[in-house]
């Protein structure tokens, strides 16, 4: 593991970025953290608050001339039909193109299962994409653009496709976050679906470890699913969450109907990320 690499993380104070920065610091890398405001670990990383979308000829140098970019910055990631996704798409493209033109060695960009849209079963790296919300549309377009632009250039591009993230739930927007909020408000019964749908769950800490491992290695590139590869029912995962957190709240199954557009089971092919994790 070559820890001499200088690594730039955008969106470094965000839900995922905070944990990626912590993992990089733990591994001993020199970290440049970019966000609108400084986050944690201010004494262990170099924080830069200049706007990354103001692409000037010397932006790469202003950002510390990094060896590796982990691009996590994204507005309204929890609001899947926000206008910000498409409004900012061209800005993300211009920023990543600039970093490629500046000769950076490695770029990893955060992707999402929402690029794929409705799918039943395992999502592989080359599973066809037909996104169903603006978040997925924008991410899918960004992936296509950056990979096309990088063809024939020196930069290696990783597209890290995430699935259902849990952990650090006070800062998240998942059903687990909502359960914690309900518990704090003294709610005894939480209205729920049937809970039968199966998803690929991963904790934020595990995800951060995968993001770092995938971003610093050089053996694999392209689309990499950062996931567990194991389908677990929403009911099982949620009941375990309530038990692990020693919560008093109970689930009211069937209070909400299962949504017609939710797959009965969707998970990622984790074979590549498992190989990458063995490299560390």
C-alpha cells in the first residue's frame, strides 16, 4: 500500500465524505479535503473551501495537485427528483474533465444503483441502465461522459456504484434515520411496508473502506460495485437494527403498501470489490 499518494476528496464534510476522510487518515495518506466548510479532522488534513465548479486554468494547482481524486460532492443526494441534479450536471463534467486534462493519475466518482432503475436480481457492472428519477439520470449521464472523455488519456477512472447505505443514521435519510427520529419523539409503533423486499445493505464504515481501497489500487478500473453482494429483506435488516440499538419501537407491518416500482429483490455483484479488498 503506497501511502505517499496525495488524495483529494470532494464533498469531504458530507455523509459519505466524512467517513472516507477518516479512513484515509487512518491509512496514513496525505488528504486534501474539499467542501463548502471545514469538517472534522481539521488538524489532520488540508481543508480547501474554494468552489470546485469555478474551473480556472490553475484549479488543479489550487487544489494541491493531487495524485488521486475521490469525487463525492453532490447536492441533494437524498432528494431524488431535485432540480439540482440536472442543473449541476454540466458543472461536474467540466470539473472532472479539467482534472483529467491536468494529468491526475486516478479518479474515483461516486455512483448509485439508481442509475440502473428498476431491476430484479443481481446488478453487474454492465447491467443496462434505465434510471427512473433525476438523481439516477444525472449520475448515469455523468458516468457516460467522464468515461468517454477519459478514453485515450492517462487518467484511470473508477465509477463506484453504491447500494443501500446504513450507519451514522442521525446524518442520513434512510428508514433507519426515520426510526431513530420516531424513537426520540417517543413514538411506540412505526408504520411500515410488508418488509419483504430484499436489498444490498452496507454500513457507511464498510463503504468508506471500499471506496478508499478501490480508489488507491491500480489493477481494476471502470464500474465497481461497492456493496455486500448479499440480499437481505428490509424486515430482517430493520428488526436487527431495532434490536442492536435497544430501541423500544415496534414495526406496524402493512401500514403502507409496497410500492409498485420497488423491486422484490436487488443487490450488487461484489466480485470485483472483494478482489480489491484482498489487495490491502
